């Protein structure tokens, strides 16, 4: 019998569950985090089949989908499985699995994260909704009061106009009317304070909405990834040979799955930004490294669309930014330029000083352009203004909104200029070396 391998102390006390098993399904290694959650001792669980810690539906899904997928591709990410503890308690978890050869045999390593955040955000959203409804009712009541008071003020104003010629006689009445106006002003100030409080409640509700949307978008990615995995298994002939028509149908399913997954990822990114959950890793970044990474990703698209790529940048500059997010912003701008520039056109990437402390990076194209009246609207979520572009070229309308928020989060900005029929220029400003 093979000796049980020793587990690294750091892995043993990691905040997530971890286990390893062979192609025969027998568990060879489990960390203390998993043992504590399941209620097993190390001796009890070692040698058990991995299906022993899954529910009946979890075992069926493991047999028909998870293990075949891992064995074919070597890994599977964010697979949702129901786990059953020794006590009979069941809980959902996301499994990330990777299969690799170790010590002459194939081993599957699994990192397991329990899913337990959804209910918290549902409760927060429900409380925020109730608070918003109460605030709306209060606002309606206050609006009616304001309307009545406005009507009363208008009547008093008309009366004052009619009695202008009798001011000396009606001075006492004017004083009384003035006192009434002061009282109304105090009432209006109290109502403004109530309105400010209601606005604060609405902001809290919106924040809860963004957090809930981010959580739900994350959970939607799991079945979408599963759909992608199933179509790959079917396309690979796991379940038998396919006709040409069936392969075409699978390709349509795959394209739709990837489009929807991209939309959910964009919504997830925007929700994280709105909820203030984006973290920035700021450092001094050589600008040449950013340009080289962008060339690798964008030049195939430019060549495919028969476009010219004119790069005029100082690659020796150093900027203070989050490397990954700057690449994300510039790649989005370059991809948009490719979408909206006809064959034979030119896309230009250039850098220039914005001020002594910032660098301006321009992405210019010779595409269809954007009307001046609609230029600022392109940075709003879900907005598409280049209506003369083919529908197939349009995206979700979230890329520019996300890019501007990321640029501002790093101490810069994203702006645009455009002329219809001549093209557009989007400018990202980033701080220079700290």
C-alpha cells in the first residue's frame, strides 16, 4: 500500500479546502480545512473514493461530466458541486481541478471554495428595497405638501400684486404675509433635509444592488462555463459522432455562450467598480512593456481587417499605474477602433506629455466618427451611438464606461474627440513615474 504523502503546513491550514485523488478516484491527500469542514479524520478520508463526500446528484455530475472533462483537458474551473459532510450536512462549493503527473502516477488536485455569500446580499438588497419604498412614500407625501404650499404662496403673491397701490394701508397685512413666508422657508429647509436623507437611503440601495449584481453575475458564470464544457465534450465526440448540421448548431451555441459570458464579465466588472470593490496595484511600469503586450494582442485583428497600425510612442517612458488595468483600457480602445474602421483605414497609437506630471496616450482611428452631441454619452453604460455600424460589430456598451472608471481610479482620465466621417480619438491620461 502506498504511504500517505505528507502535506505542506501552509497548505494544510489554508483558508480554502484542498484534496488530491488519483485516476481511480481514491483520495490521497486532504488538508485540515477540508477535514474540519467535513468532520472526518485524516485516516478516515484517506483511501475513500472522492464520490463519498458528494451528494447523489453531485456523484452523477462528477461521473458524467467533471471527471471526463478533467481527464480530456487536464483541468476544470469553477465547477459547482454539492458536498456532503460526515454529519449529513450538505453545502454548495466551487471546485477548481487540475490533473498532472506526480511521482509516476496521474493525480487530480482540487481547490474547493464554499459558496456562502449569496444569502447575505439577498437580505441586504431586501432591506434596502424596503427602505427605498419607505423613502419614496415619504417623498410623495412631501411633494403633495410642497404643491399645496406652492399654491398658497402663489395666491399670496397675487394678493400682494393687487394690493401694491394700498401698501400704506395694508402694511400690517404685508408683515403677517412676510412672517408666513419665513415659516414656509423653515418648513422647506426641513423638507430639503428629509430629501437629502432619502437620497442617502437610495444611494445605499443602489450600492446593495451593485453588490448583489456582482454576486449573481459571478454565479451565472458557473452554468455558462458548464455549458461551454458540455459543448466541448459533445464536439469532441464523447457522446458519439456528429453530423455537419449538429456541429454547426454546436458552433452557434458556443458563440452565444461566449457572447453572454463576455456580457456577464462586463457587468461584473462594472458592478465591482460601482460597489468600490476594485483594487489597484500601482507601480512604476515601463511603457515599452505595455506597448509590446498590446502589439501581441491587437496586431492579428488589425491584419485580419486590412488596416494600417501607426505606433508613435516613447517606449522608454515610465508611468505610475496598474499595469493590467492600463492594458485592459488600451486594448478596449484599440478593439473599438478596429470594429469601427473600414478596410484600408488607419489606427494610430501615440503618446505625448499632457502636463509635467501626466502622460497622454491617444488611440485614433479613421472610422465613421461620433456626432458631437452624443460624444459624452458613449461613456454611459449600455450606450451605443455609432448606429450606422453593422450590428455584428456592436458590443455590450459597457467597455468605455468601465475604461473611464478604471482610468479615474488610477488618478487619470479618459476623454474623446470626434468628427463624423473622419474618425475619433480617445485619450487616456496616466501619472508619470512616482
